[in-house]
């Protein structure tokens, strides 16, 4: 099950985000995520299995130029993470689908993302989800139908 995250989920989001963005402290992440949750242009989703949080996604609207896109705003996948034990069970796909739906509801015609050059797993995920590479800095774009 995937659901929109609310303010009451900040601790869960912080725990999951700390697993994705290991270079940040939990305090830094909690502060940043709390601030982001206040913005209308940002949405978080949480994937649960039997009331256990197994993953999350963060998406937002970008009004600045996004590699490979021609419209504005663009829905942007800022981060997505699923605990290793739960990977390969469509959680990431479902989280991404919710992000895309949210972006569509916000008037977006395109959805984009990026990953670090050396992150082969993320690169493969993006390609499997229908993103097309837009630039060698590994930015992805995808039409929202």
C-alpha cells in the first residue's frame, strides 16, 4: 500500500531518507524534510507492508529549466528508496506511479529525475520505468499521459 505522507510521518520519512542519503545526519534530514513538507510544490509518499514502512518517494514541481524538458512546471522525482528486503516487489514502481499522478494533478505534462553517474541500480530503475536519458549527466525525462 502506498499513501501520501503527512506531518505525522516525519520520523518515518527521516528514518527512510537516512538510508538513502547516508551523508546527511538524521537531524539535518528531519529539519529539511519538515521544511519541505510545508510546501505545496512538494509531496512525499510512503509504501507500507503490514503497517511496516518499507519505502518512500519525494517528488516536487520544478519551475526552473529541467534537462530535456520543454514545459513548466515539471514533476521531478527527488528521491525514491525501498528497503532491500522489499525490493523487486513493485514498491518503487507504485511509489513512482503515485508521484506521476500527483504531478499530473498539478498540471505537469512531463516528469523527470536524475541519478549519480556511478549509480547503476538507479540508472537501470529509471530505464525500466520508461525514462529516456536526456543528457550524460544522467537526467531522465518521461511524458505524462
